C-alpha cells in the first residue's frame, strides 16, 4: 500500500522531528564530552592513567544527566493538561505531540538503562587502571593507595561513588524489570511500588557525584601538561632529550635515547614548554544537580499541588453495576471542572493505602449538573476490592439501576483531571472514534457532551465504531446512544453521528433486548469491521477534509488504523491518528 507523504507527515512528522532533535542532542553531548576528556589539557595526566575508560564514563554520564532531567517532565501531568487546555500551545500538531509524553518517558528510561550499563562498565575499567597505572610522580591524582592494589572492591564499594552507584544500579534494575508489560498487567502493584523508588534513585544520584574521585589540573599556565621540569630532572637524576641539552647542559646527566621521540606537549610552535611548579589537582564541582534539580523540584511541587487539590473526598451519589463486570461510579466534588476525553486518578484508602489508578471520565460536569462519573472494569485485585466495598452484594452483575439503599460509601479521593488525546475529538470537523470493549469510556464523555449541546463545537460529523465480544457489553452505553440518536433526529440532524456496532463473537443473530433499543439493533453488525472499506467510504464522503482518528482498544486494531491513516487515497482526504492505551 502506497504511503501518502502528506498523511505520514501529519501523523508522524512532528514526532519524528522531535525524536531526531532529542537524538542529536544526545549524540552531540556524548561526542563533546568524549573529546573534552580525550584532548583537554586539564585531563592530560588523568587520561594517561585511565585512557578510553575515562572518556566513555564521562560521556555516558553527560547523556545520563540529560535524560534524568528529561524523564520527569512527561510525568508532570498538571503542566501538560494546562498547556493543552489553556491553548498556550496553539498548534494542533504540537498539542498532539504532548500526547506522546508517555512514549518519550519510556524512551528516556530505556536510554538511562543503556547508558547506565555503559557507565558502569567504563568505571570498572577505570578502577582497574587506577590500580595498574598508579602515578608515583603525582600522588594526589590517584584513587588507589599503591600500584597493583588488589582491593578493587574497596574502590568500587566503599567509596561514595561506588557504593551509591551499586545501589542505583539495583534500583534501576527493579524499576526496569517491573515496568515490562507482563508485570504491569499481571501485578500492577509491583510496577507501582518499584516505580516510586525513583525518589531514592535521585537522592543517590545527588550523592553519587560528591565523591571527587576524578580530578583535573588547575594550574595549566604554571605547569603545561607534559612540560619539562629541569629542577626535578636534576633532583631525580633523569635523562632529558637532546632538544634540551643546549639550553640546560648542567641538568643533563645521560643522553636521551635517540629512538624515543620527544613528547608533543614538550614543544609547541617550535618553543620548549618549561614547568615553573608541580601540577595541582582538584575534584570536579558536581554538575548533576544543575541538570536534575529543576525538573525534580517542578515534579515535587506538582505532586504537592495534586495532594492539596485531592485531599478532600468526593461525594459518591450512585453506584451502578453493569453487565460483564463493569461498575459505574457517579460522584460530586466542589469546584471540579473537566473536559470531555480527560481522565482522573482514583484513590480509596480502604482498598489500598498507597495505590491509585487512572480512569477515563465517562461523564463530565456541566453548567446544569455537577455530577461526573467513571466506568471501570473489574479485572484485578484493586477493582475487585473496590467493587466489594461499593456494592452490598458483589454478585449483582446484572443490576442496571442505581443502588438506592442507604449505606455509607468508603472515602474516595479524586486527583485530576488530566489531559488525553481524546480532548481533540471535538476540535475536528469530522472525527472517527473507534472503541474496543471497555475502550469506549473515553468516547462516552464526548457523547454525553454532545447530548447537552453540539452546536458550540467545531465537530459536524462523528463516526462512532464500537466492537465488542458479547451483546451485553453494548448495554453499558445503550441508553446514552439512543438518547443522542433521538435528540439528533428531533433536531433534523440524523447524519451528525454514524453509529456502527460490531459483535465479533456470536453463534447467531442477536440483538440488544429492549423496545427502546431498536435504533441500535438496526446498526448492530455481526463480525469484525472491514477497515479498508470503511476508510475508503469515509474518505469518499469527506473529500479533501482532515479527519481525526481516535482509537482506544486492542493493539491489533490500533496498528491497523494507524497504518490506514498513513495510507493514501484518491479523494484528497487526510486522516490524523490519535490513540489511547490501556497500559
């Protein structure tokens, strides 16, 4: 399938341009630092001892500083939501780039892991070279106590950089392994607890650079690196090259071997460089805190703000048990505002003292009602315990109406709202929304908003595709879809929304039970969507327009839609792809 460069640039251009800039910055920083330690005069004697290990360890440290600085920024959710919602970022492409914050966070994390391995390996070589290449002439530059010191374990474990480095590697290993998809899905608690070790990692990183093992020369003018010291030569009865015999005949005790070339630092521009004093060395001033203190303080301030904002529990107005283990919770909170497509983070202390989980808003507060709600699928320990606390009887799977029995709900705290790609669904003239199963939740808030009034938004046509495995799942939002359908018919705009429901697994023809659902039964199809034909039909009906494609569902559907969005068509229609991920 031929790629449309226009569509590709619209969907991937800004992302790839940003990644290219980030990659170039990493390469430039690595190369600049490598050349500095390889050719810098202040590191001449240190480089003589450590060689390539010095250059690689410092260059990799520069890349680590950069990425440890950047990895926190995508997690500043309030800042990202502010930039998106306040229209400070006017360009739609740039706002869509904010949706890739999680991907960028993962990219920076992987980079930190890779260059940490390189950094550790280089320092292991440095530890060996400190021992084997002990500098007896300038003792202060050494980290070992004597030549051939066997106790490299002392160098690596008991010095501050070595001890903090070992602990940081262990913390990073735990965070990296617990971030894999298999662990996140099977046991989210492990991922959550290990990822919060980042604060320990950053504190150790601050201490790691305070050891002062690597030293540079400070008196380059008084002692040019590799210069000739006649006083020391006489004192130690050493030989000098013939180039110095005429100028210092009294200090020459033996002829300098003819086959040994005169070192380059001795002569510059045909002039001999002579020492006036011994070299002086001092440890580097720690620079890591300059890189990470800003983002770390920003993140901590945001977490404090989020804690203050969410420290008052919400009022649970109703709990509804839907088919297929789906629970709806409706709440109220003073001064709570949200936009369609945003999500919140729920924290219930009676379920878990520290653990919290994100859920997309399926109902947003408006000028006429303050209620907002979420739908959550009961699939893990946290959601199971949460359901048991909310429902009088946890086996009420088929109950559709709210539970009106008087009871005391557990305290529930809401953090948010936070931005997501689906906020843009109302900002296109034409949008295609594709949901798989419980992935319909981001679009429910959009549909609820349209039910309250659609004329104030740019959106003029909505294609809504929902794929489910069982017929009962459609009843989660069947009432909402029917009300919206009837409202648009009454306003003489039946073409505003195109609803297509697909039942992917069934033994025969089925329908949503209920007289009021006849409008949906006529739109219920058996099997899976034929995506290529669907895209062609939409492109044909919307020639030379830009269509926003929004997907929340399995990766297989997402990849198919992503590929089709980047494909060419003969109608001049451009598809811009957006995606929400479950994990």
